[in-house]
C-alpha cells in the first residue's frame, strides 16, 4: 500500500492519508471545500463544491492521475436541497461516460462544511 499527500490540497483534519493506492485503485479521503491558502472553508455550496473538486484534482495529480481517471464518487451533503447545485458543478468536471456516483444527506460535516466528496480513481487504462 502506498499513500499520497499533496501540498496543494488542505492537510488532513485527522490521522488519515489524503489518498492510498492499492493495486490499480486509488482511494481518496473525503475532501471539503477548504482553501489551502487560508485554511478556511470557502463560502456557499457551489464554491465549496468547486473547491472540493480542486482539492481532489491536486491529490490525483500527486498520485499521477487526473479527474478523468475517477471511477466512483461519494457526495455527502448537509442539505439534500443543494443536490441540483452540486450536479451543475459536477457536470462541469466530467463528461461521458460519467463516473458512478452516490449522494447522501448527512446531519453534519467536519468544520461546518456543507459538502464533502470522496472518490476512487483507477490506474487501469
């Protein structure tokens, strides 16, 4: 098993790796909409979603992958009514064939975030 940490993405907010590779798969820990420069969450669901995807891309880059290598996403939302706005940002990130995806409403997220996204990416081409 190999772990990856990007100095462009926010540091983990606990004792875990940003990403871990096993075989041809890379498992990324959930990313919040935290701006590495400020260490703070950006404002609003759309901005946090864009920042979470930016953070994901930084970790993927560190591991030698790109957004097109994502095969599965899990989206956690504190308000399921934000699902449509997240979908709009999601559509900017991917093209067909889209990765598989799940989305769930949760009571709370770390640091008061409103969206958290975790992904699985593949090295297989």
